């Protein structure tokens, strides 16, 4: 089975707008995130507490055609909050004052007489000035600047003002050495599983980032395993499991008969929380797919944190073509800068020892792993500005769905990048060049993604804003907004 067959039906269900003709889904009330640290959070402008009650909104699911009407919408591979977490990272209180220390000084031009009507560039410079003062331990200057920034940001403003609201919270949390506490507060006060899933599904629908990851990974696996009679897929973040529905349906239509497919689904408590049930729910969904499309599927649930998965747990069997999927997940594993055991590279070496037919990697295209605080802050500002702009192109600024998506799916990661260090910082993104180096050192060889997969993804992007970009670079595909690459996808063997 070639990729042409795999995708021949795929785009027929694509629709180009967030249309009111689509099914209605009711979102339950979101739970306010109360302050544990700052009196400033009592302000009505506080970005970490939602002002909205429940309401009905419309969603678009191009994947829902492959599921029964009763099934839940697919949970994304979790661009922001539904990902595997290093299981020990939130068990320690921040240590001393080590989070605030002098670093290389960035000297942006800004005026101390700024007002609330800053242009986008002015606000960016003000936010950088706040970070610069904090990096240099100039606390008095920081306090003056951050209050000016608070007055300039808004969760209902333009993209930079909305992002600025969360970045200000991250800066204050860093100054107060409370980033870990804020993260845990956000984590403990998340909406109920079905509501979080709804917010994540909105993000899935209005932006192509997660669909891009699905298409790239499924296409690479379809190409590598096209002539195999037995396939074993190891998914290091199974989530809802629905990311595999298109691939399974395509495999079921193989001219020579469907292969036997075994799926090992690795899980963590965050996924279980958002899914609202154990991995048994994923097993039931796959059982339904097996019966519906007449393809033999064997599901192996593995409720273990990804860094602690061993070779023995994976039950690799002779005669099976092995496909391993890392969906926006590896960047949560510590590397040599955090843990002398380097779980990130160790995981890649362990997978290579299994002799996989194909390994697919989807990651955020950002450099926040080992960067010092100030350049990391500037990088996060640039990255999430593009992300917030892309959301802005699909949902009006006063839409409660947009606020819920940004608050529940992105804010926590932004705070973690800015406010936390050491084992407490788990959002440690790397650029594709670094991932390529890690995979090569682990013994992998890159497998170029097919030109047909590229063309299908370009067709997908036609359903969205013209400002999305797709670039082929070093054998990988990079999806971006305007001139900023945001997600990379690559295949290896």
C-alpha cells in the first residue's frame, strides 16, 4: 500500500471554516484558578482565572468521520497540557534564590513613560525590558516595569497583549520563586476531563499543527510498512488513540488483505485525566475499529511514565515491523543538562536497540532547553506570538472558546518555560538540528518524508490561513506561521 492509497480518501472530509453547521458540543464550566501567591491576581485582568461560565460552541472535526457519533473527539498529541511529565519534576519546592541571578544583559530601547496604548513592538520591548531587569537582579526596576506591563496586557486583546498577560504572570512567578507552585495550582485546578478535552479539541480544529503531526507520522509509517503482514506500533503518548484511525482504516483496505496490527500505548496520569478513564477506553475504541474495518488489532496498554519504559515492557516480537512514534513528547524528558543519566538520549538508544523499521518524531521548533533565562524568554515570546497570532486568525478575540484554549492549553507551559529551572522545568524544546544530532548519535539514519505526504499537507493548509508555511529542510518538514517555524516532523530508521 503506497501513500497515495493511504491519503486517497483523507482530504475528502476536510472543511475550510469553523462552521455553525457542525455538531454542537457543550462545555462545562471551567474552574477558576485562585491565587496562592499574588494579590494582583484578584484583579479582573488576571489571566489565570477564567471569567466565563459554560456555553455551547461549535467545533469542526475532520477526523470524526472515522468514529462512531458517540465517541469522544480526538485528543491532540498535546501541544501543550496533555503530555507526559517527568514524574519527579514537581516534587520539590523551589530551592533558595537560585532562580534569579545575574546573566548577560539585553539592552532593548524602552521608555519609562510608556502608556497603555503601546504598539505590538512597544509591548514586546516592555516585556523584554521586564525580563532583562529580572535577569540582572534589578528588582526595583523590575517592579516598576512589570506594573506597567500589567496595565498594557489583556486576555481579550490582540495576540501580543494576550500572550503578554501570561508572560507577565511567568515573570512574577519567577521573581517570587513560585513558578512550581503556580504550575501545580494550574495542574490541580484544571477543568474536568471532558472540558479539558473540549478545549484541546478546539485547538486541534482551529490550527493545523496537530493534524500536520498526525499526517506526517501516519504517512511515514504507511510508507515504511507498506508490504508488511505484521506491524507493531509503539506510541509514546497514546492519549485518546484516535490518531491511528486513519492509518488503521487505510491498512484495512490493503489489496493483499489487512496486516495484523499490534499497538503498544504508553500512558501517564495527565492523559488519563484528560481522557476521563484508563487505557481500557483506548482498547475499547480500537476493538470497535477492528470490527468496523475488519482488521486484526491487538492492544497492549502500558501505563508507565515514558522515561521508565524498559525494553522488556515493550514485548517486541520477531517477524513484526516495528514503528515507534514520539509525538511532541521527547522534549519533556531531561537531558544531560538536567540529569547525568541523560534520559532523553538513553530513550533514543533504547529504541534503536529494538531495530525499528521506522521512528517518527514530531516536536516544537523552539530553542528553550539549555538557553539561559533571558534568551529563553525572548525565544518563548517569539514562538508563542506566532502561535497566538495563528489562533487569532480563526477565533474572534471576545470568544470564550479562544480564551479557554489559551488559558488551559498554553498558559501553563508558558509559565513553566519562564519561571522554572532545573528539574522543575519540563518544557525543554530543541530545534530540529539538535534532534537530528541526537538521533544520529544514537545510530539512526534519516528517512526523507515522501513528496506525496508533502503535497497532502499543503492541501490541508489550504483549509486554513494563507499565512501558514511549510518548509522542507534537512529531510524534515517544518510547519510555521509566516516566517516562524513552529513544528517539525521527521522519520528515521
